[in-house]
């Protein structure tokens, strides 16, 4: 009987946590929709409320950092993204947007260092490679920039393959127009790659 009470208490606690997470996500979705509709200020206000209510819920901080970056509020963006990275040092979005922030604020060496660390965990991630290349370029490290841009460019081969596979799936379902579009995309990527 004692174990049943403990089990029921655990289930109750877990369900309360899940309900709170559900409400948090719902409020986060409202903020995200406001942003997508062009209401950055409204989104930031909603996100700030969420951040105060639950500082361990990182999605609002991540989106807040991104919106703040887009709206030129660099100090706020850095504060929000640092909040995420302190709690989740390998959060891809926070790493990527923080590197963008460093580039926009001409902190190229910091961007290079951050992206290099991120690439240890997200090997050959093209978006990170592009940020690394931009950092090298701004620092006058032309050779390193060319290498990083080339590494990012290699992703096109995988992208062409993805378009080819999608074309096959569309073909299986008789969606010939969509199949043709995917094959054209795959072909364009492949042609560009092999003509260089």
C-alpha cells in the first residue's frame, strides 16, 4: 500500500510538471506566432514574462535572443543567449546565433573560437562552417576562409542526394510535378558542382 501511494504521488508530480510545460509551450507558441506576424515587440514582451516565470525553460530565451539580434538589441541578445549556453553549452541554435552576434559586433576572434568549439560537436555543419569562414574572412585569414567555405560547399552533394530521394518518394505516390521539381533541383546542384 505504501508503494502505491508513493507511485501515485510520483505520477501526480510528473503530470503537474507536464501540464506546466504544456502551458509554457503554448505561451511560447503565441510569442513565436507574434514574431512571425511581424510583432517583434509583442513577442519579446510575452517571452520576457515566460522567462521570469520559468528561467529553466530555455526555448523563450533562445527565441528572445534571436529576435533581439534581428532587431539590433545586441546586449539583450547576448544576455539571453548566454543564459541558454550556461545551462546547455551545446545548444545548436544558441551557438549559431551567438556566433552571428559576434560577427555583427565585429568580435571576429570570439566568433571563430565559439564556432570552432561548436564544430567539435557538430562536425561539418554547413551553417557553422559559413560562420567560421566569415570570421576568417573578416580577420584577413583568406586561406582559412577559402578552406571553410569549401567545406561548407561540400554539403551541396548531400543536398542534391536529398532532392533525388524526395523525387523518388513523390514518384511512388504519382506526384509527377513535385517529382520533376525535385529532380531539377538535384540536377542543378549536381551540374553546378561538376562544372567547377
